[in-house]
């Protein structure tokens, strides 16, 4: 798939939701930064993706979090809804005949593909790569899943293909495992998700 095909599809997707009402920044629940540890293993799907798109997996120009404004928040909400509404969820096994293959989707893809497309679109809106981090989580049923973490001056938020609402990361039911490093898109760090421990300690 060429980048021109991706861009054409993205333009159609954004046009389709131009009249949608977006959640205001004032409605976003307060969040906090996601605590992380040192470098950890890179998912094999992302490793293979980086071999095909090496330019997307190097050192980031800045480590800064995104400074939110109502206009930027609306654009993020619109992109999240556009991708969720225009990409049909389908497994890599069904599409490519392999268990794991990360790629930019045009019409269908799995959770990682949704994340990659949102990341691509938002970077072209001027949001720094250091604020758009692919994140691996575990669902309550034990299945693996991927979301996009948005690092902001008001805390970390999650863009998810399973929910059009952009939530504070600690407001989700996921267990957070690891995400891309802030300083380098080709490296990953562990996440300290001790929310369950904290809840248990006050019972």
C-alpha cells in the first residue's frame, strides 16, 4: 500500500465526519502521566513494521508532551472517530493469513492498524511523535490489545478503536503493559500499572 492511497482514504474519512459534534476539552476527564520503567522488548509486529517504515521508528525530535487547546482536542476527537468509523475491524489472520502483521489500513485492520493510522494522521496535524505512543494493554478477558496513548500537559489519554470516547488512561479497565519510548519511536518501555494494588490497599 502506498502513502498516496493512505492519504486519499484519510481525506475521505475526515470529510465524512466534518459535521460531527466533537467532545469539548472541558468535558475531558482529568488524567495524570502514565508511570513507566526502563526499556523493554519491542513487539515483533512493530519490529517488522519498522523494517518496512524505518523513518517512523527513530529518535524523536522532542520529548515534550502536547499542550492541549480546544482546537487541538477537537481535531484529535475527529481523527479518532474518523478512523474508528471508516476502518472495519478484522484480524491479521483473516487479512494476511498470519497471526501478526502491523500495517497502515485502508478499509480494514486489527487494533494495531487502527493505532498506526491514528498516529500517522495526528502527526500530520502537527502533534509530535513523542506525544503519540503505541501502547500494549491486556483486556479484562486476558486478550492482548493495542491503543494509542496521547501524552499531554493535562495527563495521558487513550484513543481506542473499541470506544469513540477519549478517556484518561486510568479510567479504562485495561492493564497497561508497555508502550513506545518518549525519546525514540523504535524503542519501548514498561508501564507500572499499580491501580489494582492501590484500590486493594484502601478496601
